């Protein structure tokens, strides 16, 4: 706004500037400069501004939906709040990463654990080559190949994971997205007191890939811990607060940064039997060590990498 010839706005039809002011067009979402020439030869006044504002509001009411019904909802599904001045507002948080959580029935977990104990562990096919996991603190510590071909349970469960990966992609990119998924690798991780997994990411043959972690056995010392994503009580002075948790990170901001309205770019996942988390293969993640008084307490997970090919890339 020009500061030329400004008078007290309380003086009725006061002159608010030869230079004119900016007017916000709620239909186009752009600001327009109202110049004196638009109002004739006289200066632009408060009365003129009110008339212009009223005219804009009338046009807005008469116009058809400025935004479609889909656009008039926030990501949470809540109606768009309306400003008393008639300006429509849509608040859309920017998504940095998508993580899908699935819960499997107890009988499925029992079947997979039985197959691991009856077939996978006795076969003892080492899968640690190329993996960063420090799984070596116990004579039973291991990372073992879980075949997805030539193994009835592996083929069945691999097919389930491929369908979940397709669901993950369509939820991330839109329901109209067509893609093909194929299993890259599956393996089990048998961790004991002191074992851990440094921060790392996964690779797939295709540029786009999905990875997952399924919790099959969780020691009681981990089960007894609180969940920082539900109630954050600080980690610096809470030694052991996330022992055995899966750590996800996709940036540099920590959980404390929410106090400054910075987006949190990390998450601690508390292992729960039957839970599977699925995420893009590029997402860096690790596993915190845990310490148990019981030597044979096992933290058991199943991991998988899944190739994804979009329809137009096939």
C-alpha cells in the first residue's frame, strides 16, 4: 500500500493512497493491484475498498464450486474451515514418506513360526552376506534365507506380501496406479541380547521397491517398554527406553523438533507380535540392541524386499 496522503481510517471515507492497494482475488488465488485509474480520477478510498470487497464476496457466493468436494477436505477428511472474511482455507501437510502398518491374525503368526522352527532353522541357509546386521551375540543369532520359491509356505506368504506391496503403491501414488510386484528376497532375523542392526537401507532390482519387517517373537523386556510415538517422555535421559525398537529416519529432524513446528523425520517402532510395517526400500532404518536377563530371549522378525514396476514401465 502506498503511504502517500494516508489519513486516519476512522475519518469516514478517508483517502488511503493515490498509489492504490492490492486486492486478493479469491477465485484465482492471486493478488491484483487496484490503481486509481480503475476508480476514475479521484483517489481510492475506504468506501471504495469496502465496495470492492463486497462485490468479490457476492461473486464468490454466485459462482459454482470454486473447489471440488474432494479439494474442500483436509488430508484428515475434515471439512475445510471457513475464515469469517469469506476466504476458504485448505491445510495440507506435506508427506515425506509413507509407512503402512498391517496386523496379521495369531494363527498366521503361529504357522510362520512353526515353519521357521521346523524348516528354516534346520536348513540353516545363511542370508547374512550383504546385510549389515550385527547378529552374532548368541550361538542362535542368525539371519536365514526364507525361500519364496519351491517352498509352499514361502510361496503363499510371498504372494501375500506382493499383494500388500501393490496396495502400498496404489495408496501412495493413487488408486488409478497400475503396477506389477515381484519378490526379490525374504529372510528371518534371530536376535538375542546385545544384537543390533546399524542404520541402513535396502535395494531391489527395480528403481522402485518396497521393503517390510514383520515381528514374529518379542521378548518381554521389550514388550514392557512404553511407546514414544504415543507418549514422548524424552530419550536422552531414558536409557533403554527404545531397546529392541525399529528406528526409521528420513531426515535430520528429531522428535523434539515438533516444539518448533519442524516436521519430525524419524520414528521409533515398538515391536508387537503380528505387526508388519511396509515402507519404500530407500528408507533408512535400524534396530536398537536390547538386553535381557534371560539368555534365550529371542527377537524374531521376517524381512522382505519386493520389486515394483509401474504399468507404463513394464
